[in-house]
């Protein structure tokens, strides 16, 4: 429906939700595909908060299923930069927690608590 009406923001939000759901279900490839599409749409409409949400979801997906820890860190640091730029302390704190979780997964327990 959003696609038919040209509502790219609505379409991107739906794709973000689908990507998150697929991730929760353990469908890594499907999750990445939906998140890729959502990120592209959010970038095209210059929706920074949406980009932040997708990048955070990508980071979490990589930590939980992909085990591509370097890429997860890249996604999360990019999301953190956006959160700071748009003055979003709640998301900033959530991303910092995710970065701590990432460090814990990598075995860097001291860095995880920093």
C-alpha cells in the first residue's frame, strides 16, 4: 500500500519492521535484504532517525547471527554518530549498550564496561 501511494517513509518503516522480525526469527539473509531496502529508502528521503534505526538493527543482527563483529561495530558507530547529530540521548544510550554487548561478545570484557 505504501509503495503504491508513493509513501517512501511508510514503506521504509514497514521494511525495517520486517527486517527486525526476520532477524528475530533467525532468517539472517531475509533480514539483511529488508534492512538494506529500508536503509536505501531512508537515505533517499534523508530521514536520519530512520537511518539510525536501520543501522542499529543491522549492528544487532550482525552481533546475534552474522558474527561479523567488525561490520557490527561500523554500523553501530555510524548510528551513534547520527544519534549525537540529531540530539537523541535515548538512542545514543541504547547504541552504547549495544557496543558494550559487542565488546563482550568479542571477549573484550574491560572495554565492554567502558
